[in-house]
C-alpha cells in the first residue's frame, strides 16, 4: 500500500495517508477529546485516524468498518481514535502556528453537500447527506479537560467563520451554514509544559486554534469545491 507523508512541525509526531486513511501517529500517547465513532470522549491513543469512505456510505456499523480499516494498515484499534469522511483524505489541508511555548496544528478534510445551519430546519428523515467537515486540532502543549472542551468550541467557531467567509449556505433553507450535519472534531494534546486552564478566543492557544482551523477549513472546502466543479 502506497503511503503519502506530510510535514508536521511537532517532534515525535507524524502525519501520513495510507489506503485512504489519514493517520496522525505519535511516539507517545496523546490525550484526546473526540466527538466521532471510535474513541469518543476522552482517550489516550497513539493514533488519530480519518478514514475515507465511499460517497453515500450508509454502513450499519461504522465503528466496525473503521476498526477493519485500521487493522488493514497494521495499526492497533485499541491504540486509535478516529472518524470517517467521504472527502478525499489525501487532500487534507494543514495549517500550523508556533508560539512561545506551544504550537497548534489544524488538519481538515471537507465536503459541504450536507451543509446546514445550527438551529435551522431539520432535514427529512429519509435524507442521507455525504458532506462532512472533519477537524483534528493538535496542541503541542498541555490543556486541562475544561480547556479541551473550550478548544472544541473555539475550533467550531473557526470552522463556522470559514463557512461564512466562503458564503456556504444551508442546503435546505439557504441561510448561512454553520457546518454540516455529520461534522466531527478531535482535539489532541501532547501534554508538554504548564497545564493551561482555558482555550477560548481570548487566550493565546485559543487564538492559534481559531486561526489555524479557519484557514485549514477554508482551504479544505476550496479544494472540495474545485474538485466538485472539475468532476461535475
């Protein structure tokens, strides 16, 4: 299986794509907060994965499918946390900032055919959209559990700002979209240095999260829209 390696500015951590699975691999266990199908909540994995599935995927057991994919590339599912997407994971957009004692890397894959506005009209029960925005936020630093929840909020706000910048609309109502109905986010922390209690937009780390996520989602959506236009 061919492998594509990406450059990351974080010692001891690699990012690669293999067999349509994007893998963030750490030499030491990470501390993660995940909203997706495998390793949800707080976990301590070595690997954060984002597996590409076919457009219109409607598997009855996505966790089982993700575990099979992880095993196929030789990783241990028990050491992994991750999510799934119909977006092309090899086209992941990567942005990073390096601060005084901390760095933040945002990794995004995106599709917006399923774009919706939070609080808007819910989709029909028969609707099965394929668009997903998946975000991995890697903090080479130390966050409290509360700050990790804070980081999820900040990353989500950054994602929504990117969609506003690109004027992405809710596919049902036409109002400004805040995301898609199947978005996922993983915040991964290395645990280096002083533990920070907050990660909101008023903090240094929060500012870094907001900027990198906004930039990475913007670029990921642009790549998706270009691909969609080329293949329409």
